[in-house]
């Protein structure tokens, strides 16, 4: 009990309410939609990953590993191969490495040190992302994947955002805003095609979109705090 109390010692009442609200929403949608326990775990781990990550908690990365496994399985069923490859081949290893690097760059009070990007780095990231999107969409089209350009868009941006996440750059959250917005559109298409289990993923992505906006605000605030300055 004492460990739980200490874990939330730096949370504001609004952050605690947001965490409770996110869990309540996901459980409610799962129940009303009559989904399987698998979908409940998928949605909760996906949301907890980002809520805790936005707060700068290493714990969120453990949920990320679990969610990547479950989400890739779900995507395989609707032929979103880009999402499958991203989660299995890339996201899980990155999350495991991030656990090590985040712990290595954590202050004695448990606060992870975050950074901000230079304008030059932002331009380089943008050019690399655009090139990757068009190149990967061609590969997915050859594989016969569903929604190849949209799948490539969300996958490539996710890969770049994950690298920045690993390196603790606060701007990575802006890319997750884009990823979640595009994912919402993609899963709406899946839902309209007749897959009703996509509804809970749509709600999860909307929740993640809102959380990504807060994540950018919180990480930027920490990065600009001289007490947590890092290189």
C-alpha cells in the first residue's frame, strides 16, 4: 500500500481523475459492446501505456510490451500488416531498450529526464518520415495489405515517434497525435467494413489522442525544468 501511495505522490488530482476516467471509459465500452476479455486487456494496456508514459513513468513501458503483442494479433486478423510488423519486430524491442535507458536517465526522486529537439533535427525528421511513408506503402501494396498508404503512414510515423520516445524527446508526442488521429480514421474504415470489434479500438485511439496532447505538455514542462536538465 505504501508503494502505491508513493507512486502517485507526484500526481495532481486532475491526473488521477484522468487515469480513472480512461480506465472507466475503456471498461464501459468493452462491456456495452459485448467484447471478449482479450479486447478489454488490449484496450486497457494501450491506454495505460500512454497515460503512464505521458506522466513520465517507466511502468508505462511494461504495458507497451503487452499491448504490442495483443494489438499485432488483432491487426493480423484485418490484414494491417504494417501495424503487425511494427509492433512485433520494432515496438517490443524498442520498449525493452527504453526501459533500460529511461531508468539510466532517472533522477533520485524517480523523475525521468526529458529533452527538446532543435529546428535542424525537426527538419531532418520530417524529410525522413515522408520518404519512409511512400517507400513502405509500395511494399505493403505488393504484399496485398489492406489500406496500404494509410497503414504505411501510421506505421512509419509510429517508428519515428518510437525512436524519439526512446531518446526522451518531448516532441515525439506531437507525432503520436498524428498517429492516433490517422489510426482513428483507419479503424473507422475497418468498423464500417463490418468488423464491430473495431469500436473499442476506436475509443482507445481517441483516448490516446487526448492523452498524447497532455503528454507533450507535461514532457515539455519537465524538459524545460533546469532541475531535470539532461544532454
